[in-house]
C-alpha cells in the first residue's frame, strides 16, 4: 500500500470517527475558515457540507449573544469551558452549548468548535416552570368565574329595565348603555376565565398543520393591510400529520398573530415559518412567529404566560395562558424569546407520534 493510500485510509477512518460523535464539531484553520464538519454538526444546523466548507465561520454562523465572539482572540486562551450561547444560521436561531478546543499540528495552530443543541432541553425546562405555576391559579380562577358570572345576568336585566323607563332622559340612557358595555367586558373576561379553567374537550384528528396556518393568515389578510404589516410565509409545503384539534390550534395561532400585530402599531414585518425536525431520535413539527416589534421588556419576560398578566389596557391577560394550555394538551411546547435584531419570536413544537415518525423518517 502506498503512502498516499495509507493517508487516504487514515483520513477516511478519522472522518468515520468524527461522524459518530454525538455532538457537533467544526474544524477551523487559523484564518477562521471551515476545514471540516461532522455529521452531527450538519444535523444540528440543518445544513449540507458545501454551505460551510471553505467559508469563514463568522460569515455563516452569527453570534446573537452580546459580547460573545465566534472566534477567540487568542488560541492559547482557549479553555474548553462550555458556554450556552444563541447563534443564528441562515435565519434560524439556535441555543447551543459551545466549547472551543485548540489543536496543534506540526507547529500550526487550529481550533475546533464543539457544540450541542440545547434548544429543546432549555425549552422543556422553561415550559415546565410555566405549567407548574398553573395548578393553584386554575382552582382559584374557577371559583372567581363562577361567583362573578352568576350576578351578571341580574345586573344586566335590571339596567335594561331601568333604561326602558327613561324615554325622555337620553343622557341617563346613555350612561346606562355605558354601564352595559362595561358589563360586556366583565362577561368576556369571565368567558375567557372559564375557558382557561374548564377548557372544552379537544376533538383530535391526525392532520397536517399547514392548511390551518394558511387559513388563519388568509382570514387576517385585511387586518394585515390596515396595520401596514408585511407577512412573509416560510411554510413547508406539507408537514407530518399529528393528533390535533384544528379549531383549538387555530385559536392559538390567532392569539399569537394578534399579539404580534399589537406589538407593531406603526407597521412592520411578520414572518411565519414551519418545519419538521428530529431531536434525539424524536420528530417534531415546529411553527415560529417572528415579529419586528419592540420585543418584550426583560423584567416581564417570565410573566407573559401567567394568567391575568397583560401589558394591554383592555386585555384580560388570558390569551397567552389559554394558548399555552391548548399547546400543553397537544403534548407540545410554546416558548418566547426576544430577537437580537428587534422584535420577538414565539416558537411552538408538537411531537409526531412514534409510528408516524418512523413512516416519515
């Protein structure tokens, strides 16, 4: 066997070893260019090798964590310590745990970027924390809704009766009409509250999510135009079917889009994307809503899914709580993050059943 054959065989063996690692690995030269990428890295980034090889890492993978550089200033200072950072690849944000590893080869220094996708892990923890806060609130809310709703009918009937006796007093009748409007707000609040505490039983069928997204977006087309909002649809042509209640998920998407419209009072861009992806041998359908609004203040980020929390003057603070509840009943998750370039992203993930995932895998 010739020296070149031996070298080729060793290179192939090395690549097989790299491809069998359970974490992503990108090898870079001293000029920051990508020399090699293993199979796990391509899987995490949802990329092909030709989109990375030979390109400067900073040109294709962007750091969205303030103060974090994708290239250590000094190779000798690489400590291999893992850091949790937000990176962006071709418009898709990923929460990764990254380690930099220095390599010496015949006097030349190079570096490797080792990383794992922790988007799902962190998302699961955040989602569970929100769900855990619901139990006691649900019990209290059911009592409140019951006690408020019962007297409303009597109050409304009395006001309407008194109004019928004030034919010659238009100003007083107007005051009573205002009172009825306020009662309508209370009625809407208790309706939302009851839906939150005693949601209707879901009517589950195995369907593709894509037609539901198109239906919601088409129904809101006029409102998008009135609000000067440009909609970008980055939707998969078809997605793996999973058990769902189409009406319930339509309500979730409607809530999220209306919130996005409110976040862009002067107009803006709403981008909706959908895809299916694998994570640790499990397949999921993902939907994300990205708006170009002002984002959500850091001090309230952890409260936005809490019942009764709202930043809108006339809001009940239950829209996102109900949405989270519906997603939870589908076995899915919903999480929110501010975007580094401005605005917010709400990302939903729904599991595809094992049998269905195998057929689509």
